[in-house]
C-alpha cells in the first residue's frame, strides 16, 4: 500500500512488434500492468482487437533481469537488446497450449515503467504487501 494505505496500480501502453517470420513483424498495442496487491507479478494484455488473447503474467524480477541478461525457462524467455547490433528492443518468447510467439518490446520504455513499479514496491518488500489471508484462501480453493 502507498502512504495513504491504498494499493497502487500502474500501467503503461505501448506498441510492440509481433514477429511473424525472420523478416516480418507487425506492430500491436499492449498494456503492461502492475498492482501492488500482487507485488511479484506484471500482467501483459494484448489490445487493439486482440481481446481473445489471454493475458500473460510474468515475474517482475524476470522482466527486470531480462533487460540485461537472457533469462527464463519454459513458457517465458526474455532476451535483452542486442547491443552488438544496436538494438533497442528486448525479446519475449511466449509459449502456451495454443502456440508460441515472439514479441519485441521497447527496452527503454519498459525499463522506465519497471522502475516506477520498484518505486511503488521496492525489491525485497513484496512480501510485506501480500494479504496472507487472501493468499491462503486462494491456495485452499485450488485444492
């Protein structure tokens, strides 16, 4: 919660590029969202006519680390901008039951926004933001 005792919700809208082939990518609109009530996660929503695409949830730390080093495994992998080629975009590889996609994200804009999320909830302070009663209730509901 912020100084007023409320949860903070932050988002950023941006244009990313969905890779279609080795030589083709199309711009699409997305929204990255952060809610201090769920302090470890970042949500990615595809917008602009892609409402049927389910949102993706990422570890905030994974995206932050991926700005500088390749990381992730399984369904989500992240690569930083390739500085040797002068790239300014990071790459997200997403794999789900329905297929896979690669998305190029403007690294500077994502870094700036992630910095805001760390100002809202500093690294290491995430667990103090969790409502443990809600977490326990969710775990018991999944049983």
